[in-house]
C-alpha cells in the first residue's frame, strides 16, 4: 500500500495525496485554475519546478509568474531554451 502525504496550501487547506505525487498534479486537485499562472513552487521553503515529486508532508507555496521571483525563474528558463536553440542551429557554439 502506498503511503499518503499531506500537503498544506497557502490558504491553509490541506490535501491528502499519494506519496510521490507531482506537484503540478497536486495543484490540479486543489485549485487547477492556478496552474495557468504558477511557474514553480516552494516545497518546505525550497524552490522546485512543477514536475517535482512531493515525498513527505509539506507546506507548498506557489510562485506566480507575475511575481519578481516568478519572472526571474521564467527569464532563467528562457535563457536555457535560447542557448539550446543556438547550439542546435550552430553546432559547437560556445554558450
């Protein structure tokens, strides 16, 4: 039997979900409309992407794309995508 974990959300609501649930799936259970503006989350204070798995009881805080931290994460991710595109077009390019 898979152990369950409890996620506490910013509004103090709690969700009981299977251990190892992806945080994006947990958000979809709690408030799916927030997935359109959430770029990352903090699990017990540590910033992670939405594919991260929750493997213990946790406080989950959403990072909105419009926030200063969210915009920084979006810019950082975009720079990695751009660098990969440059290397795909120009093999051997030093980024």
